C-alpha cells in the first residue's frame, strides 16, 4: 500500500514538472526570429494578435480631445476610464487603445 502511494505522488510530481517545463519553454524561441512552440501549434494566433494590434492603432487615431489630453498629461488610468465611458468598450480594449496612442506619440 505504501509503495502505491509513493508511485502516485511521484507520478503527479513528474506530470506537474513536465507541464511547467512545457509552459515555460513553449514560449521561448530556440533561435532568434524562429517560431516558438506556441506559434507552431497555433499558427493563426500570431496573425490574430497582429490584426488586433493594428485595430487598436486605428482606434487610437480617433480618440477624443479629452482622452488624448489625459494620455498626454500622463493620466493613463483616467484616459482609459474616459475612453471606456465614451465608447462603451471593455477595459482591455480601452487600455490597449490608449497604450497604442501613447506609443505612437513617443
């Protein structure tokens, strides 16, 4: 009975170790500019991310004076909240849009 418990605990530990290693090294490119394991397993993911980022950049071009003024003044959180109130978008989209505007301004 004791050996069975030891085998189960070791199996759980080894499985958790493989899971952690897979999560960590799946995102690291082996050679610079080579695809990661995540890119190979989900080939459309990087294209979807780049499309979303370009959409945030397009939205950043149409920010109101209020949001632009807050972002330019260093009030990023207030700018995100103002953009959410004006446009009705969620927190993540508002944050990424304001950050796209700030990055364009720099």
